[in-house]
C-alpha cells in the first residue's frame, strides 16, 4: 500500500465535499472528490482508489449503491463507507449484506475517521496475508 491511502469522496453537496476533503487531507490521506455518479465513475476508472466514501442519495436517477456496484466491479474488496442523512431499513440492510458500514449525517468526525482507519487497516492486513 502507498504511504498515503487514496480516498474518493462522493456527495452531491459541494460544501460537504470540501469539508470531508479538508478533514481527510489533514489526516494525511490523498483525497479525490466527485459531485455525481458520473464523476465518481470517472475517478474510479482513472485512479487507484483505496477507499470509497459515498453518499446514499446522489442524483434523482441513481443512489450511492450504483457507484458502489461500479467500484466493486473494478475492485471487489474495495473498502467502502455509506453516508446518509436518512436511509430506509431496506438500504441499511442492503449495505449490511455488502459488508458496508453506514454513517448517519450529520457525521461524527471521530467515528468517520475511526471507521476509515479500521477499514484501511483490515484491507492492508488482508492483502499482506494474501501475499
């Protein structure tokens, strides 16, 4: 793994993206941001992403799960965190089936950072064990 893990943040609210980017960069992460599912797909296609931080509600036609599905086709084990202001029980259950933690907005920054750190550590350990 690189010395600076690369995180892609996907949210359709520009101020949220700026906030997450600043917080994550202060923690030493390389951060890319996407305002739409199309921008997210472009970022996922072009760069090595170590973790996906994705809002559930994006454009009206797609949810964050569409972005997650795209990301997992490229990297089935990509660590992912789903962010939401409101999620149905169905969405929460679907995230659980995919092994994706769900964090509710307003996001607790300490919880967010602990979740990201834990997922990246697990991913690193799995890759080390696999050889």
